[in-house]
């Protein structure tokens, strides 16, 4: 037993000294057939004669590459040294973001998931149940991954997200010797650009055609709903969020929520703002600017009673008094999993449909809300 434990520790040390990929180094130019992307800016796919090259661009340093992957079907295929060789299709992966689950579900590949982070916050019923029964391993917090469990699980690859400043957990994952695949869809400037990362995920499972079919339908439906919104005769005023420990985060005009407000033909005070994330405010300032807003979305509460109990000032908002307050918790479970953060990333057409139904119900009389629901 002691010998086995010593062997494992030695293996751990060897793997932690290893390093895969060539992040932040020099990359060769790629020749081949370039896959056309309509909206996504954060990655490229080039089909060469012996392999497919998937490149992830650095969203924080213009013109730089974050990482590169050479996808091969034969492990004997020789690939350049400026990227990671990945044998496809992948059959055993670990994912550390719920958004990855949404993409894999759309590709019918969730059975390839063998490890996750924060299993309690997963909505997908199949993944959640398999994690509960131990068929899928929970490796802990996304920012404090259990590297020992990861090594024992030994997936073919780990799908993870990335941030501007690399943390110690990310460095440990890279040194584990297991290929790390960076999905940075959340940095895309548009909702459709974010959804197009389904093509990125599909490349690792040889599901390019299915990804193209899914994305084409999403784009078509999104644009239909956007066109339908132009038939609205009025543009109701709208607000979002709620106070959290003294700060109220409002969506910037160029944020995903800001885009939905615009495409659903609503009137948002910060629509001309160029911020892609959020604008920090407080309840007093929001009251001054949005007390007369017709619609209030994005609260975490389930009822107006709960909302009132959290802060009596909420009753001063017109939307509260008129019972036009909505959350995005319709598809959620008791543990905290929410499909808004899973399939919602892949289906911006449904997000826009929800927004249009709320803002202009007369334009979609038969449609039932998918992710959002009105507070009781």
C-alpha cells in the first residue's frame, strides 16, 4: 500500500512538472481551408491536409493567440510544436463550466462528461443525476480544483474557461499533463457570437455538421424574432438586476442583456452606453433613474413578497406595483442549477423570445416563457 502511494506521489510530481501547449509563445502561420464563422471573433478553425487546427485568440491582448490545438484521428500524426495535439473524437472529458454542458447537450455529447465542478449548481437532469450517483465525479470548486482527483479520473481533456490574469489553479491544471482546452465564449461581443462557439466544441467531437445545423437554426430564429419586434408600436421602458450588498449592477448598453433589450424593442436608459459588462450603481440612484420603468427583469427573487422583504424600497418601483417583475429561474432546481446559464448560452433565440414575450406579449400570443417567469 505504501509503495502504491509513493508511486502515485511520484507520478503527481512528474505530471506537475510537465507543461502542455505553447501559450504566449510564437505561433506558426496556418495553411488550409478556413472554416467560415459568421459572428464569433474568439477562435478560428482551419482544415489542413493531415489535421484540423483550432486557434483560440487572446481577448485581452489584440492580435495574440491564447492557445492552439491540432486535432488528429491518428496519434502517430506529426503536428507542429506550437500547440497541443488532441486525438479526436474525444470520448472522456471533464468540464468546469456549466456553459460547456449546454454546448455538449446541443451536440448530444453529454455522455462523454466524466467530471464536473460544483455539481450542485448543474441543471441538466442527466448530468446532475449521474453526478449524484457518482458516475460523474465532482472535482470541487472551479477555482480550487482537486488536482489529485483529476489525475485519478484522467480524462482525455479538460474544458475550462480563461481569465485575463491566470490563477494558481489554472497553472496547476496546465502542469497536470492533461490537455487543457480553453473555451472563452463569454468574451464574445454578441449573443450570436457566443452561441457560435458550438462549432468550437463540435470540432473536438467530430460533430461539425451537427453544430452547423444547430447554429443555422438559432440564427434564423433569432433574426425572425428580432424582425417581429420591429412591429411593436411602443417601446416599454425596462430595468434589470437588484441590490446586492449595497451595489446594484446594471447591464451596460453593449452587454448581452443590453442587446436583448434593444433587439426586443424596449427603451433602456443605458442603451447608448458602450459598456459590455455592467454599470455599478446603488438602490437610491436606480430609484431616481428607473422608478417609472414599465418592466423589471433579472431579480433573483421568486415572489414580490420575497422582494419586498429583501428591501422595502423596491415597492417604490412602478414595475413592482404593477406586478411586471421577472426572474430567470423558470428552469432551475432546488440545489441552485439554472438552465439559463447552460442551454441559454446556446439558444439566444429563446432568450430573445422570452424578452419579446415580456415586452410585447401581443406579438407572441402562443409563446410560453422558457427561462424567465413572472414573480408571483
